[in-house]
């Protein structure tokens, strides 16, 4: 987010050159929009690396802040501490076809999956875009998921695109956002951390931007019944437990913006490291560096700042789309202009 409210004394860490999750080397993001009569949805894909994730998973951790959600793959991720497929984001009823698309893709790369090899754990996370999108149409398909993966690259759009197309954040249009932070440790080692959010949560009257409460428009304020998916990536050599600890800090970012993590909110954060890729099979032992536990605070700060700014970026880039019932979510940019004109 740039040139809106004065934020120079709010952030403490520098951003990467793109200020997105793709500042972590090797991470790629792509989206596929879904538009039509009553439809405003899509799929967004995140690639932790561009190789074979089944053969070379990445270490990962997950924190379920509030479990009102229908995602796939989280139980095994929490148990084994690794990600072995691309990460797909979509709407609540799109989890099935997206899971099938990931399974087909993994089998195409490794034909013995489920036969001579173990099965694969597809990772799909969701938010409900039913305020804008006619979610009962069940319109997300495997082809949309494959197209999102094929579109992955270092540059990508934010706001009301891909999985974020029909999402609502603090009562405004906007769902997909990203930001990054650079971390320099006392010994001189430098690392990147990036955040990507699928944001669909928040009560309009509660929103705080850089600590300032933003006055809501005059209409009635709906209760918070939304969700958010947070994905954190880093090139720091963290293990699964450390990544889980970092993911858990996403809750602080939600609180800074004014969220109380509501009863019907599916708030899930996962984190992965591109360092120390895991080799499936192989030798009895595997070696690798591990981040000193005493250095975790720097990454906790980076995670909170990156997630908070990613949510603001989802809002800032949001373009209202007409809902299936004719309704139109307000634009955050327009509201900011009204408030700060005086």
C-alpha cells in the first residue's frame, strides 16, 4: 500500500523490491478469474517452488485461529509438517474440484502415486464469496485450477481477482493481497518473508488503518461472518515447529486492523520455508541448517507487518463487482478519499 494515510512511523521493517510474497526467491503466484451471469469467483495458486513438490516437499506449519472452514489437506500438513502440492485458494464449494486437479497433476508427474507410492495430500483453502458470487452454481472446475497454476509467475494482480474476485473485507470489495518484509539478523544474515492473503473478514465499523479508526458509511453495519486465509513464505531455514509459531502471529495482524476473529470466521494461517527442501525417500538422515530460536522475534514482527499490509493491499486494489442479487460492495479507495478530503 502506498501514498494513502501517512504510514512512515507505522512499519519498522523494509519491504522487498516487489512488496509481495514473490520476493521470496522461487515463489510464484497465478490466478484464474471466473465471470458470468451471477458469477464472480476464481482460483489462485501459490507455488512454493517450480519443481516437483511431491518429490521435494517444503517444510511447513499451520495455525488454525478459528476453525469455521472447509479446507483440504490441513490435517496431514499439521502432522507431517510439509507441503507436497501447489497451494490453491478458491471459494468454499470449489474445494472438491481444486483437490481433484491437484491429485491429477501430481499423478501426471508421478504415475505411481497411490500404487507403488503413497497417496498425495492436495492443499486447498477457501473463503465464502457468496455475498457477490452465486456460490450454489458450483462453477469452479478443475480447468480453472489448472489454469491458475499455469499462470503462476513473479508478478500478479491483487484485489478482486482470482480467488479474491467476490470477497469482502471489512465491508468493502477486495480479497487477494500481498506484501513482504526483509529481515536482517544481528549476525548479518538476511532473509525475506512474504505474505499472501485471501481476505474475506471484518466488520466495517471495527476497521482501523494504521491505528486510526475509519468512520464507516452511514448504512447499517453487518456482523463479521467472514474468513481469512494467510500464507507466509520465507527463505529462512525454519523447521515445521518454528513455521507454526510464525503462522500463529497472524492473529496479531488481524487484531491491529480491528478484528476479534469472529464466531463464524474461518481464520487459517500457514507458513512454509523454501530452505531445506525435503527429499522423499533417500538416506536414513537428512542434514540442514536451522534458524536460531533466539532470532524468531524478528520474523514474528515481519509476519505481523506483512500480513497487515497484505490485507490493506487487498482492500486498496479492490474493484467492486455487481453481486448475483444486484448488490454492489463499496470501494475502499472511494471511502478513503471521502474521509481524508475532510
